[in-house]
C-alpha cells in the first residue's frame, strides 16, 4: 500500500536552470518598486481621445529600442526594446504610466505582445500573463493578443513588462527583444 502512495513522486529531482524565471512574489516586488519610481516622476499625460494606442519605444521607463530580428513579427505602432541599463542582460524590466480620461468609460482594451523568449506582464498590480520559462517561437513569430479591459481603470494606469531571454545573456547568437502595443477604446463624452 505504501509503495503505491509514493509511486507518484519522481525518482530524480529536476532543477530548472537559473534563467528559469522568477517566482510571482519576486515579480510583484519588482512591480511595486517600479511603480514607486513612477510616482516620483512628473504626472503622466492625460489621454482623452476615444482610441488610444500605446506602443513600446524609448519613452518607456528603462527601454532602449533595438533592431528587429528577422524572425520576430513586425508590430505596428511599437518598436522592439530591451533594458536601457544593459542591452546584454538576460532580463529587461520596462514600464509605462499613462492616464486615461476620468470622464469616459473604458469599452475595450487589447495588448499585443511579442517577446523573445518569455515574459510576465502586470497592469495595475494584476498579473495579465505569467509565462513559464521556455524558448517558444510562437511567442515572437506571430505574437499574442490579450484582452486587458478588466485590468484597466479610469485615471492612472501602470504597465510593467518583465522579459526574459532563455539560455543566458542577450547576444547576436542568442537574440532577445520585446514589443508591446496597447489598443484601448473609450466611450464618447
């Protein structure tokens, strides 16, 4: 009877490499630290038009635009970026604060994300996407779209993307990049 109970346990312990990602608690700690830095900066521009498009570029905190690898999908209204502090790093933490009109309702929100190799996306303190560590070409060849309507709010909004390069530091032989575009539709006045 005891043999059956223990049969489900693996005989060999498999340890993921150090590049396997971060626990959710660490991700949330990074998010809180990043938001604290944003709050010390001047107030973000208020966006009041009905259709809002926000794409990654040099205006994002800690983002440096990079050349698009031919294997990566072209992302309209966004550029591929990586960590401005260290373009060769294994991890890029980028963020953006924006303010939506308080007089309009949020009708819909979509996030298009293309990342080589995987990422965690947090909007207003809620995890939108938490990828498992992997080298998955479907994350950057076609990209992915997420419905983010429920994560958005009137007034101040924060987005943090933590992107990871599987297999080590970013290099010509091991490229890494992230491009994101938010499409938000607001009601009329």
